[in-house]
C-alpha cells in the first residue's frame, strides 16, 4: 500500500529527527528511541481519520523526542511532526496540521 510506505518513511524521519536532537543533547546515536505507529484501521480520506492519524503522529513525536534536552524537545517534536505530515502527503492530514500550528501560534501570541 503506497500510503503505508509513506508512513513508514515518516516514522523513519521521526526517528532520524529525534536522533539528531538526541545527538545534540549528548546521547549516543545507538540510544535513539523508536515508535511504530499503525493506521491501517483509519480511513485518512476522512477528517476523522486524518485527525486520528495526526494524534498518533504527535504522540510518536513526543515519545521519540522525550530523551532530548528540554530546550531541544519542542523543536524536535515540531520538526518530527512537520516532516511526518509532509512525507505522508495527505491533504486532510496537512490541513489538520496547519490548523493545529495556527491555533498554537495564536495562543503564544496572546
């Protein structure tokens, strides 16, 4: 399945991005945590499915970035989610991501 292959790449990207941040934090590359996420049960051509997948991507990003320094953790998660959403390439997922980023930016500006 083409989408499943793209998501596997997205998870690899999550791992690589976490590895970069972890390496910057002084941990060895071999200690990079990974998280396998499945979405076979989701129909990502629907808003509900895309939102559920986005939640799983965010959760995986939080987990793989957990071991980074506090100063790098937020950047690690943001980059991991951005890249995963880009690689999956689903318009609804991208829309969910954009609306989440815009909502967070609006809160930060208050």
